[in-house]
């Protein structure tokens, strides 16, 4: 009679005096088709049916002298001892090894794959572990391992988002795995011809794909197959709308007797990256145009400022001269006409300058609701793309920062200017470990976000501090000296402030604020 115990192991009640008693428990044990072992809490084998004896290659009396670990290859023994202790602390009926096939060590040293299930039994208040061993047949074991490998490969492919291809260069056929077919919008079969694949490639990219393939199969080249191209797929079956997806291929060619035999490789979906690159390029164009316009405005203002006084003087002098000529009795009309024209031209010049300034200033950009963290990350990408990336970056963004109201391109331009200046200053001073820290904080009282750009370059000396925001002030041999004055004007146009920390002891520290939306 066997009862369920509270901890879900089984209690085998008397009449058996000892587990080795060859009474009805022994008969029952013997009758089981599976190999059965009974092990006590110290790990000693106390009982084994004849199937188990045959399987292990030991007699019962030999087995009775063994610790169960003797039936396990050396490399797993210590781990098994720990496992046994753990099992005895939490006994329950369960398979061992999480569905993995386990290894049994035969007396002659060969290893046998087995499935083992465990149960705990209490006999005369002593805990024992009952092991049922089932030999895994080779075929199903291979099948199982194959299945496991496929599953592992599938998981990796999903994680890194890659598809796999295998090109038979001789027959120009290509095997596409499930992921690759998925990337192609499930419009191709598992095995297709190279021409079938070309048919789904964007017409503008076919030539570059062909060139990459020709290079890969050329035995005089390095056998690398690398190309980026677009796949065109119908977005839905009813409509004629087409969807583009960017893929990148990387493969290696195998040559045999100087001829390309096979190319195996991976395919990756890079659509998002491409879209982002395109967006960044647009941003770069926009911020560049904005900068040019600002430089033009600054230059025009500076010229206007310089010309304003002489033009006013010319108008005033010519007006006085005109009045004097008018009051003279003799006929001075040619001189009067000349003076009149002089006055008019001076007025016209002033007017034109005013119009030009007005035109440049009226080109104001609109504010939008912005995620400042994102603008900073984009600006960093732009600055790095422009060749200002040799620094280690410490980004301290605020994930819960409320949106700000500003013009995206203008703020991006300011950030790029500040990052560039920092990178140039550190490069110029040949700092051994250039570093830029960008942090975002909330100024609750002012209802503003504050961005700080801090570098560990040479810093700003007192003389420079006083002139740093003046137009056309530069200490660089190729500098224009307009970056900071434009940046300040742009931040002020967006309702914020830009300043440099005068007390910074190491490097330079610039800050700007922007109002929350
Ligand atoms: P430019 O970069 O063309 O010189 P800017 O207006 O951007 O024009 O900068 C003006 C000057 O401010 C620079 O020439 C430099 O002397 C100083 N400056 C700006 N940023 C920094 C910085 N991070 N570290 C040291 N000096 C700086």
C-alpha cells in the first residue's frame, strides 16, 4: 500500500522491513519494465531491478556498494551531488534534467543517453529516491538535438533579426530561410532562382546587387558578398501600393577548383536605420540652411550697422547742400540735381539695407512640441557624422522630462555648434582623454528645461569670456566667430537663455534653457 505524503512524495507502508527485503515490494520492483534504482539519502544504491543491473553492467551486490554518482560520468558527479541534496530538500515526482537527455556510465566506461524520472519514497520513516531510467534511442536523441539546435538558431535569428541564405552558384539557385522569405513579404518560395530574387529587388538597386554578386564569385577577389538593397513588396493584396524594405546582405563565397560553388550568409532588415539616416540627412540640410541664413543675417546686420552712420551723414550733408544751392541767386540747377540725386541715393541705400534685414529677420521658424532628449541624441549623431566624435560621452538625460516648445532645427543647430566647439577645443589642446558631458535638468521655478554641455578642454580665459558671444569673435585660425552669437540669438528666439559658466575651473561649461510646452 502506497500513500501520498504531504510533500507529495510517496509513503510505502510496512510490511517491508528493509528496502532490500525481497518480499512483494522487491517483486513489484522487479516486475517494472523500466530500469529502476532505489537510492538512500546518503546516495547509496540500495535496490536495483534486473533491467537496471543489465543497463549498468553491474550485479546487484556490486551496485549495493556503490554511490549513485558511480553511474554518472566524472564530469557531472559533483553537480549531481549538489542536485541530489537539493532534491531531497524538495522531493517530488518529476523528470530530471529539464527534458534534456542525461548520461549513464556503463561499467565498461561507455556512456548511454537516458531519460530519468525521480520520485521520493518514505520507507520506515527513511527517505529514499526512486529512479526510473529510460534509454533514449539514438534516432530520437539526434532528432531531439536537431530540434534543439534549430530552435536555438531560430531564437538567435529572431534576436538579431537576420535571415539566412545559401546560394548554389553553379545552378544559380538560392535557398531562403523562413525569416528571409518573411523579409521579402512572403512573396518567394524556399528555393528560388537568382532571377526570382532579382525580380523583387528595387529596379534602381539591381545593378549594384549584380556587381556585388559578380565580385563575390570572382576567384581573384576576396569572396566577400556584401550589398545593401531595397525589396519591393505590395503592402496589401487589394491595393497596388508598394512598400520598400531595406536589406543588407553579408556572405562568404566557397570556391572549388577556382570556381565559386556556394555563397552562404545572412540578411538583415535595416529599414529603420535607413529611415533614420534619411531623416538625419534632412535635419542636416535644414540646420545647414538655417545656419547659412543666420550667418547672412549677422553679416548684413554688421554691414548695416557700419553703413548706417555714414549713410545718415551723406543724406544730412546733401540735404544741407541742396538747401544752400536753392537759396543761391545764380542758376545752379545741374549742381542742385546732382545733390538731389545724392540725397535720394543715400536714402535708397539705407532703405535697401533695411529691406534686406527685414527679409532675413522675417524668415522666422515655427515652434513645435519637442522631446529634448531626442533632439540631443539626434544632434550628437549629426555632430559625429560631421567628424566631431572623438570624445567619450556622458549623457545624463531625464526620461520624465516634459516636452519643450521650440523649433527643432534651431535647437539642433545650437547643440551641434556647442558640441563642435567643445570637440574642437579639446582637439586643439590635444587632451588625452577628451570627454563631453551633456545633462538635462528641470528648472521648476522658471518652468524651463536646462541643458548643460560640459567639456574637459582648455576652458575659456577671462578675455575670451567677455567677447565670446560677440559676432565675428574667434580665436581659431579658420573660425568665422559667429557660432555662439547665432546660437544665443536662436535660443533667445525660442524663449530661452544661453550662457557660459564664468567660474568653471576645468574645461568649459555652457548652459541653455527652453520653456516647457
Ligand atoms: P568659432 O567657433 O568660429 O570660433 P564661435 O562663436 O562658435 O565661433 O566661438 C567663439 C570662440 O569661443 C571660439 O573661437 C573659442 O575661442 C571660444 N569657445 C567656444 N566654445 C569653447 C569651448 N568649449 N572651449 C573653449 N573655448 C571655446
